[in-house]
C-alpha cells in the first residue's frame, strides 16, 4: 500500500467499562467475528464454485462486453453470489 503524502498519526485510547460490561462486549465482539468469518467463508465458497462452472468459463470467451457483463450478472445471481444473497446467508447464521 502506498504511503500518503500528508502526515498522519494513530491515537489509541483505552476503553473504560464497568466490571460486568467487559464480558458482554467480549461476547458480542466474538459473535461478530464468527459471523463475519462464516459469511466471508461462504462468499468465497460460492465465488470458487461460480468460477469453476463451465458456463463461467464459456462466458469469459465472449467478446461483446455488454453481453459478457450481463451473462456474468446472470450467472452470479443463479449461483447466489450477490450482495443480497450473502446478506441473507448472514441473517440466517445470526439466528
């Protein structure tokens, strides 16, 4: 990653919580981490399956950009590799 030309700094401020709140925060952060990782794993799995499909391989050879783009969108939708499909997966995991 390229360095920025403007000078920057990072300020770390410790979070002060009541004795019982730290357990709650740790639990919620852990739940969020697990949900994020499960959702990311599912998205990567769907993406891998999508790219392995014969339809995807054929679509890559289409020279017409508009047709190729619309076919990629159609294939992504069929494979469940859309933002809406991934969000739906995350919602089912969170229950």
